[in-house]
């Protein structure tokens, strides 16, 4: 279970096998394919940056640009809804939910949804301990 902030309020969400079922039932697509897509080593970041030395001699990150074409934002939003619906089955259908939802940091969602999907579906060792 994790939380996302939507319009200043914390909302519970959860990625499980049920999330994939909800996603497929609502959208007719595959959650893993749609959200995770294809990644090549060294090309999975949407942020282009370089490390520079500041006046104190310490390393700073200088952001050079963002490549928003590397993420399927619509599928990510749908996956977020499916994760929220997994945590709270009373959440309305996607169209109704989307029409009343705003104020989401999609860069944060991109990271957390991808991490939660990877943790649920692509474990190579024992499950992590719950906090």
C-alpha cells in the first residue's frame, strides 16, 4: 500500500494482481505492457542532466531537459486509478474519477507506480518486509 497526494489530500493506493485485473477489465489493455513499456539500459530516464561542481566544490545536478515522450502518461494515470480502486473498491469508474480529479504530481506517480508494479510482479528474491 502506498499514498499519493491528489489535490492536497493523501489517497491510499495498492498494486496487486487485482490491479492488473481491474486495469484490463476497464481499459482492455495489459497493465504491465502499457505502463512499463520497453526500456533499454541507459535510456529509462526522462530527465537529461549533468553533474557540475558548485562554488563550494561540491557536486550539483544541473537539469538540461525533460523528455516527456518516454512515458505513456495516459496509461500511467489509468494505472494510478486502478491502484486506487484496488485499495478502495468504492472508487467510481475511471471516467467519473478522472472528471473530478486534479492536482497530481505525475512525475512522482511515474516513479512510485513503476516501483510498485516492479515490486509486485518482478521479484527475483523473497518479498520485502512490510514497514
